[in-house]
């Protein structure tokens, strides 16, 4: 009896001690130490990649490539930007970057006066190098150090050739461009025209519209009314392709038309897979990001001075609907 | 300070220690949590300060541009100073999560200061338009700073979310710890108090029981108390008292015993004296007559009768003299022989007496008239009733520290019951009138009194097996006993 009581008391005592110590350990364990300041070690260069279209697959890839390369060369980089081509926000970000005195700005070119003002005057005033990526703005206007991205003129030619081989050398083609007339789109159109002007039987109709859905739809309606026997569409601005195809689809079947576009919109690839687009120019966004960061650091460290002002072109290829499936 | 007081102090000290430990731990924990909160809050306040300072700078600049007075200028300088200080404070907020943003933040502050100065420079050079541009730029930068502050705060909230949760979780754990601690302390204190109170009350209880036993008169139980305080001392003293009382009592008992023995031997002596007095009514007359008869017989030529009468006279004299003092074995044997001679004259051939005596040990002392009554007994029971008489053996054998005297007959023997009666000194019913006056019982009693022990005499007997009385007489008597014995004389 006495033994049992002692045993029970002993067990109770041990259990109480155990639980108390476990509890005390939990309370006094200080694993919630505040993050410490990283000391004096800082990245070599602070770079910023600014785009107008955050969170699109294309720019996501550019950002990923840039981050990867930055890590490799020991620079720190942040991806900033606006959503859905919000220009005001985009320009503000550039200004902040300049005022923040980053070491280099890699930016999606925007062919507007404000943009040029910022890059040519303010960035130059602070001595911050600008590299345009994917979309170029001529050096004379922007004082950019270089351009990294696809050769848009070549891309236009590529689309025109594909169009000819698909459609034949006679027919009517609609080119749907951006009314803002950005430099890179101009280049694409130039490329297309330069090929097609050899073929007098191919008649081209150029129309301009903004990104706004209603505008695209009304422009498409207008074009189809004017040219009922049109055979091919080229959405020079990739963002208009989806609305345009939808409008065509409302009137008739989409398949007989030859429709082409570029990959720098978030629905280009899905349209291609559905077979609604016949061909898409596929660019190399990751390479763009990588090379731009690489060139920037090279320029900053003085390894490559000056950079090639014509730009560093990345690979482009024609992606056909048949391949995508 | 010792014993019970010490124990009480210890208990108090333990309780005090536990309370102090808990208080210190809680205070420490509280302080730590508060510091963490403070640190985090401090960060927010510093960022907010930057925003305020930048806005103030822009406001001051605006005021100055509108009204370039000394007052406004000094105010502008003040706010710029404040901004610089805020910037320095912000440096300390760097952590891996916000390093990039924070560098931008500080550079923005620098830009603001530079732009402000540029605006001032233009103002002093009367280039109003450039100054205005610079001001609007400063204003924009100030807005950017505000926005960046918000972004940074947002990031901070994300970074410190984990810590807040940690702190909240730990608060919950603290509550649990409190409960466990309370249970543990209650448990330990109960155990400790139980053991402590027991250590005081148990010895007291033992002492009480011992006192009770003592009051009932049991002095032979040891009082044992295992403890190390005053009670143990008390118990020791109590035990010593018990031993003393015990000794005293046993001494008293011994004395009473002695008294009793003395009383008995006195009574016995009185009885024998009475008897001898009774028989002394005319012993001297009888003795003288016997001697005269002996001489007369001798003169008449009856020598045998003369000798017999002399023996009777000698026996009578011995009987008169030697009852209350010790004699040697030699005297006893001599008297015995005379007695046998008398009896031989009576029983002639019917009494066959054999002796085997070790002459070297006849010096031992023994009470007078010891052997003769025994042999007389043998004659009465073994010879007298038998037609053809019987035999009596008398032996004295030397032993290591005792001399053995054996008197053996071949008579009908004695019953167990009777032997016991004799040895246990119980009164025996009348044995008939033809003894010399002293019975066997009397001999046994005197022997045991004389030697102070009961094993001097032994009787072996059985139906038709004869009787053997054996006396083991110590060669040296204990001195104390001798004194007592001589006291009697």
C-alpha cells in the first residue's frame, strides 16, 4: 500500500516536472529573434527592371531571367512596374528609380515624350544608365545605352514571309496596329511592308486602334465591312489579337482566316493552342532578362564600354498553330 | 538555531526562493516582450518620422519660396536637419528583407535634400521657373517617400507578422506554464509540508507512547526516536530516566528477595531449634545415663553393648551440638559410621552397608547432620520393611569442582510425586516417629539455603528400583554465601 502510494506520487511528481519544464522551455525559447541587419556586405550593383505589364507570362520570364543572372553576377535587382500598361504608374516608377539613385535601370521602352524626357534629361542628370529591353526606343530619343531584345523589323519580315507561304502571293491583308505608334511596332510594320511590297497582288490595309476592347472590336467590324474578302489578319499589337479574333468569330468561322500575332501578350499562346491564331512570333524573354543584366553590370564595371548602340538581338522564331498542338 | 526552528526556517526559505524565482522569471519575460514590442514599434515610428520630416521640408520650402524671410529659412534648415537625422536613424532598420528598398528610401531622402537645395540655389539666382520646377520635383519626391514609407511598413508588417504571432503564442504558453507551475508547487509544497510535519509529530507521538508504557509500569522497552532535533534529545533523556528507574526497581526487588530468604532461614532455624529444644528436655541426663550404662556394660564384660551405648551417646552429642553450624565431610562420615553401627546392632545381617570413600576429599564443608538423615531414611524405607533386609551403598567420589556423595539402597523406591514433594521443599505428611528428628525435607531446605542453589541434591528412584540420593557438594563455597551462612550462626 505504502509502496503504491509512493510510486503514484513519484510518477505524478515526474509528470508535473516534465510538463512544467517543457512549458517553460516553450515560453523562454527565443526563436523569434528579430532579423538582424545584414552588416556592411551589400550587393555590387542595385538594378531595377521596370515594365508596364507585370504578371504577364512574357514579362514574368524576362524578370526570372534577370533575377537569375543578377544572382549569378552578384547584383541585386528588383522588378518594378505597372499593371496593364498603366503609363502614369510606369513613368512614376522610373522617376522613383532615378530619384532612388539605383545603379542601373533596365526598362521596357515606351515611345512617349514623358519617357524620353525622363531618360534623356533626368536619368542623364543623375548619371544613371538606361538599357531598354524587349521594346526599344531609339537611342537618339532616349539616350539608352543599348537595347536587348528581338529585332522587331526581322520579326515583321518573318511574319510576312509566313503569311505569303500560307496565303499565297495574292490576297488582302489587314494590319491592326497600335494607335500610339510605338517605335517597336513601327519596326514590325516596316518589316512586314518591306517584304510585302515585292508582291503587288497582296493588298494591305492598315488600321490603328488602342488597346481598349471596344475600340478593337469596332475597328475590326469596320475593316470587315470594308473588306469582306479579306484573307489574313496581323495583330501587330499582340494585346489586340484576342478581341479581334472574338469579333471575327462572331461573324463567321475563324479558321479560314490567316491570323498572326506576337507572343508578348498573355493570351497569345492560348489562342495559338486553340488554333485561332495561325502563327505567333516567339521571342526569348528569359534571354532578354539575362543579357540585359549581364550587359548592365559589364558596363557598370567598365568591362564593355561602350555597349553596342544598335542593340543585342535575341532569338526569334515562328511558332505555328500546328507546332503548338 | 537548530532542530525544529531550523526546519521551519528551511521551509520558509524554500517557499520564498520559489516565489522569488517565479517573480524574476516573469519580470524577465515581461521585459523581453516589452523590448521586442518596443523595437518593432520604434521601426514604424522612425519611418513615419521620415515621412513627416520630408513633408515638413517641402512645406518649409514652399513657405520660403513664397516669402523668403530669415524665419522661414531657419525653419527650412531645421526641417532639413530633422530629415538628415531621420535618414541616419533609418540606416539601422536594414534587414535582409528590406535592404534594397531601404537603400532606395535613403537615396530618395538624399534626392529630396539635393532637390531642395537646388531649388534654393535657383531662388537665390532669381531663376524662378527653374526653382519652381525643382520645388515641384521635391514635392513629387516627398510623395514618393510617403509611398515608399507605406510600402516599407507593409513589408515590415509582413516580416514581423511571424514575431507577433510568436509573441501571442508565447503568451498563451505562459498561461499554461502558470497552471503547470501552480500544480507543481502545490504538489511539492504538500509533500514537503507533509514530510516536515511528520518529522515533528512522529517523534512526539513516539515519546507519548513511551510515556504511556512507562506509566503502565513497563520499564524494559527501549525508547527510540530517530530525528535530529530537540525531541531526540528529550527522548534520550527520557530513556536514561527509564533505565535508572529500571535499575532502582530491580535493586529493590533483589533486596526484597534477600529479605525473604533471610526470613525463611530464620524460621527454619527456629523450627530446628524448637525441635532440638524439645529433644533437649533431658538429653544431658540421657547422655550421662548412656555413658554410665556403657561403662557398666564394659565392667560387666559386655563390651559389645558398651560400644553400642558409646555410639549412641556420641550420636546424641553430635545431634545436640552440630545442627546449626557447618562441619567437614569427615565428621559427617564419622557420625554416619556410628549410626550404622547402632543400626547394625538392631538389624544384624539384614543391613548390609557398603562404603567406597575417597579419603582425599573429606575436607569439604557442609551443614551438620546432612548425611545421617538421608541414610536413616534409606534404613527406614529399604531395610526395616524387608524380611531379609537390604543393602546400602555409600560412595564419596572426587569431581572437578564438586565432591559427589551418593547414598543408594535397593528398597522399593519412591514415587515421582513424592520425590518432587521432597525436592520442592513442600511439607510432607508425618513419616512416623522413629527418626532422629530431622526429615529429608529439612535437609534439602538447609542444603539449598547453605549453598544458595537448588542443584546440590538429586534423587533418582523408581518402583522396585531402589533409591539413589546424590549430593554434589561444591569444593569451594562462594564467599557471599558463606557470609550469609555464618550470619545465621
